C-alpha cells in the first residue's frame, strides 16, 4: 500500500470525485495557479483546467454565496477556505443559506456543497488564526461536520462528503497535512457519522478527534507503561456524532475522558459529556473528565501558547483522575 | 457638524423625498412586440398580485396567521415586466417582499396563500412563510430574509448556468437597503470578473423600512455599477412598458455576451414596510403622487384608450381574479397544518433523519 500525506489523501479524494462527476468543482483563494496555499490542490489546475479549479479574490462572503447558488442550481462546489478562521466573514452564507434553504423550501432545493480547509490552532499564529470551529458549526442544524485525524479517514470521508448531497463542513489541519499513512489504491468510502475504535483497551474510554486524537495516542502509550489500558475512539465525524459507539465502550470501561480542541463552553466535550451522563449514568465509576482549550483566545508568546494548547500530560492526568490514581 | 447635517439626522418634522422617477417609455405595446393577449395577460397578472396581497393583509388583520407580512403593492410592474421578458427556465431569486414574484413564477394563489397561513399545502409546505416562498421547478429560488445575503447566491445561480453552458441567465432582486451590504460589492466584483450571465436589480422603492434612500446610501444607487465597469440603467418601475423595454435589451445582452448588468428600477411601495408600520416617515402627498402613477391603473387606462378591450372585459378579468383570490383564502383556511413529524423533515436530502439526539 502506498503511503500518502494527509494533503495527498484529500487531493486524491477530490481528483477521483471530479473525474467521476463533472459537476464537482473546486474554488478558493490560491487553489489554482499557486497550487494551494498548503499545496492540497497541487496539480489539479493542470488536470482539470481553469473552469473547474478556480482562483477567487479574497471575498469569502462572495464566493461562499456563489457556491451556495451554484449548488442550488445543480453543481457540487467544493469551497476551500484558506483556513476556517476566514470563513467568518462569509459565515452568513453557510449558516443562513447553505444550512437552511432546503428546510425553508420544504425540501424543494438541494444543497450539495463542501466547505473545507484547515481548522484550529497551527502554532503561534495569534488569536485570529487559531480557532477550532467544529463545535461551532456542529451547533447548527442542517450542516454535517467532519474532522478526520488521519489520511485514510480523510480520503474516505471526503469522497463520501462529495457524494452526500448536503452541506458539509470538512475540517483539516495545517499541522497534519504532512502526516503520512498507508492508503489503499483501490477506491473506498467511509460512511459519514461512524466513529472508530482505534485502540482497544479495557480501563478508560478516551474520545478524541482531529489533532487531539494524536495527543490521545501519545497519552495512551505513556499510560500503558503505568499499566493503564486506554480504549481510544476517534468519532471522525462530529455531526452526526456516533454516540452509540462511545456508550458501548463506556459500558465496558466504565470511565471516560473527552479530548476536545474547542473552548470549554458549549464544546463537543460538553455535549458528549451530557449524553454520556444521561445514557450511561449507571455504568460510570467516575465523573466524565475533559481536556479542552481554556476559555481564552490563542496567545502568541511561545510559553503562553504551550500553556494554552492541550498536551498529552493533561490527557494522562485526566485519565488518572477518572481511575482515581493521582 | 453643520446645521443642515444635524437636520438631516433628525428626521422628525423633516421628511425626505423618496426617489425620482425617470421618464416612462413612449413606445406602445406593438413597438415592444406585445400582442393584445400579452397586454391583457399582464394586466391580469399584475392585478392578481395586487388583490392577492390586499386579501392577505385582511387575513393577517383578522388574525388568520402570524409572522411578518411585507406587501409588494405598488411594485407589480417590476415582477410582471421582468418575468415577461425572461424565459421560464431563467433563474429568479428575490428578497422577503416575494409574494408578487412567486405568483408570476408559477406559485398558484392557493399555494401562496396557504404558505402565508403556514399550511402543509403552501408553496414551501408551511416551512418558509411569507418571506420564504420557493418554487424550484419554476426556477424561483426564494424568498430570502437576510437583507443582501442572496445577492451572491444570484451570482452563483448564474455561475452554474455558465458552467453548464445551458443558455440560461439568472436575475437577483433586492431592495435599496440591500445596496448598503458588503455582499453586494463582493458579488458585483466576482460577477464582473468572471463575466457571469447575471442581472442584478435593485427595486428602489424609496425606503429601507423608515429610512429614505438618500438618508441610508451615499450617492445614486446605480453608480455602484461604475466601480466595476458593469453595464447599468435606471428604469421607471411604475410603468410596465418601460420595464419591458429595458429588459428586452438587457436580457438579450446578458444571454448573448455573458456579462452582468445592474438595473436600478425606481418604484414605490404603497403600504408600510410590514404590517406594523404606519409610515410616518413620508408625506401623504408623496404617496398620492405615486398612486397617481399606479402601474395597474396606467395599464387599464392604456387598454381602454387603445381600445384593446372594453370596460366590461376588464371588469370580467377583475371579477375572475377576485374569485381566484377568495378561493385561495378558503383553500388556505381549510388546508391542514403540517403534520407534526414534518418538523423533522427536509433538513437533509437522502436519509432525512440525521438529527442530533432525536429518537
Ligand atoms: C442583515 C439584515 N439586517 C436587518 C434586517 C431587518 N430588515 C428587514 S427588511 C429591512 C429593510 C430593507 O429595505 P429594502 O432593502 O429597501 O427592501 P424593501 O423592504 O424596501 O423591499 C431591514 C432593516 C434583515 N432582515 N437583515
Ligand atoms: Mg426599499
């Protein structure tokens, strides 16, 4: 099996789907001539030409809206944001139009559109460039939200997203684009809304998606040395959320830690934590714990950034606390 | 601040004039290529919009339905004139003052009235209401409640038509208030840059709620096109033939050359912004002045002067429309509300029940 970088997996997904369906096109800032701000779309202009790989001005509101209109009128736009931080100046198109028009029209209007791009913190970029948006978008009915942690999942999920026929937020990460994993040559799809147990264990269920998944892996390795056996669930899709998988795991481990790159208030950890206490209350041997960002914008200074950003040690401590081992 | 500027920011006792109408066209219907049947059809269509909304207002006041109700009364020559020139499969999108647009785009009076009442038989199955009429089959893409947000969407409809090379054009309509939104500028730039086959139309009815046009927007509205080198024109929207005349040239140019246009169609709304607005920001004289220019009355006079029909024939049409509207009211009244389970439908295509924490 060939090893692919995360960015290559995303590129392959787009290429395969664009070869399969002429209505799919990609637009965004620097996606064509520049080959992508993070080289995700490298070579795609050469293959598909300027009709289907389209450089836009810095007009997120304008081109997100053009995507919405094009989707209503039968095309399948992939709208790339240079990062999701910049989607905010166009977010009205996503939240008011993409997410709601089908509902308001009584099901008459379809909205097959993907909004994708890097999400969440990527080092010392300051407060405006470091926001994790998955829980924000997941708040809104009418959107599906995906945040893969590995190239294989990213490829299979993006292909499903492009075929899904609905508005989808597909989160990536600057810091994961170079990450490699074996990805089969043969075509495959991963269903939206299905999580995966990526490490089986018996002591604690650790739920972690996106970059946080890798923190969980690091923590699980450290904890294994102390004889603590973590089961890691990567939900892969944020919405719809595969809560059944989590509940089933907790019925086995009786303990849970959620690692979430959101700020704490109203983040994924809050919602999943609520569902767990309601649906698995009798199975819990300890309160559910979470590791999140603090309720603070991203700082610049290296030392402050390191304090701000979740780390494996916090995950280790959280797991130990639900094991009553610290 | 100068004295006059202070005055300009204190509207009480100081009423602004809404908008100046350009000259109406001198061409008659034959010069514009219209048959007598066309003229009579357009008269009926405009009158239907008028009576539909007058009855809707009555029903609202009777408490038959809630929500907002923004009436298009006075502006009917815009919807009828534009739609007459466009092809049935050209794409139209508009703001929340959308009943007239829906009626000219294939939504029946029954389905339109039922939507106001929030009934399952409404044109959006009771899910959209007054501001969100849709008829996708008739290439009518809403009905949009966020001021200015559908302007880029109009460009997107046109983008798809250009991509598919299907010869269709798209037309987006919005109020003078929407001109102040950034979305307009991004859409104008993209449309001109990409040579999209799109028509942008501001229906300048003189007011954005209670704020007169020259109190909410700097300089003349049509000049927004100049910064983008976009083709543009000002049109008398109280005169059906003027709208048709301009639209014939504009639609042809957009279709043949794939470039955007911006039309400032000047018109007037007779009623308040919505049902709760008594309209204290304008004078009775101004309202009367525009009512004297009423597009439906003008056309009626034209029909009689040119002897296209007798008064009796006009009366018969008006009676028929009245009946159609009353039947629509009964239909809406008697129609069922949407089933409770439809609350959860129409969110996603395909497997509809992807609803968080819903069992
Ligand atoms: C973004 C946004 N801001 C405010 C409103 C509230 N609002 C609804 S209509 C309106 C006035 C718009 O006037 P105009 O665009 O001239 O259209 P008209 O009502 O005259 O048809 C306002 C302020 C809104 N719907 N959307
Ligand atoms: Mg107005």
